[in-house]
């Protein structure tokens, strides 16, 4: 019997991978990773130069990314079929081999692998190796602690309804916003309404060679997928 192992690769800098993740990547004969059709994929890019020459690679290409809104039933159908098909393929492979699935950040923190995990865990042995989250890499890139004392940290996605997003921003001390993309202007409005716009930072491609850190009020109209907004807490300090 083989198994499926998913390892988190950290926020983007290969040096921030765990020792265990590094060992698994270098030793695995079967490696799978998600990517957008026509692109190398961020997970695969992180491990460039580390994979065995004789390893078999499986590029799991999303059938849709931003072409259809995620609330559209057709989006859900296409993605469900995609995850079902790859769960079948990985489960069949795991009958005799061990296959490593790569995941940016941590697999259980907004990672695509969780959709495979729920389909695989009753069918084969599945192991998950945690990784440093992308948000940790981003708030470290700002050079300021994200929380102090008894600060409450809230993590939200910019895809939320604007009123709810505004409420969450207003009601917390420290903030992390994921999945910004096309929702940047909505996020700016919510931050402004909550009185937090001037305190918000945007980190693009945190820990990667082309990292950029700037005030979100100074952000360009379009930001890359790997962008995270942070608002630092101001709690008790000795």
C-alpha cells in the first residue's frame, strides 16, 4: 500500500520550507501540484531544482479560476468534477505508490488540497505536513508585530459581503485579509468605512524575490493573486 502525503511549502521562499517538506520533495518519485492551465504554478516554482530527475509529475490544472464567479452553480460543478477526478486518480495511484501533493503555505489554511483530503481520507492513507502560512510571511515582511498583548486577530477573505467585511474589520484589533484580487476596491471601501484604511498595508508576493510592501491606500488598481492585507494590532505593550 502507498499513500498520499500533502506538504505545505511555506509562503514562497524555498528557505522557509520545513526540513520535513524539503526531505519529502527531494525523495518523492511521484509529485502532484495545482496550477492554472498554461502556467508553471507557484507550488512547482518553489521547488524548482529540488525534484528528482526520475520523478513523475502530475500537474492538476484547474478547469476554471476567475472566468466564472465562484457563486455560479457552473463554477461549483466544474470544480467538484475536477476534485473528484483527481481524488480518483490519486487514490488509484496510492494503491501501490506514495504520491506527494505540493501546497503553498499550509494545506489546511485555505489550501486547495483540503477539497481532495475530504474525498481521499476514507479511501486511502493520507498524511498532511503543515507549513508556514502565507499571512505569517506577509506580516513579517512589514517589519512590525501583527499582535501585542491581548489583541484579537481576525482573518477574513475579501470575497465576503461588503457590509459583513466592514463589520469584521471594525470589530477586531489586528486583521489579515486573504483572497483580494478583484475585490481590492471593495476592501478599500470597507477599510475606509471602518476607519482603518490609513493603518492597512498590502504585501504582494510576500517572501518572494519580487515582494512589494506598501500602504493599501497607495496600491495599484490591480494586485497579484498572492497579495495579503494586514492591519497591525496596538494592544498592551510593556
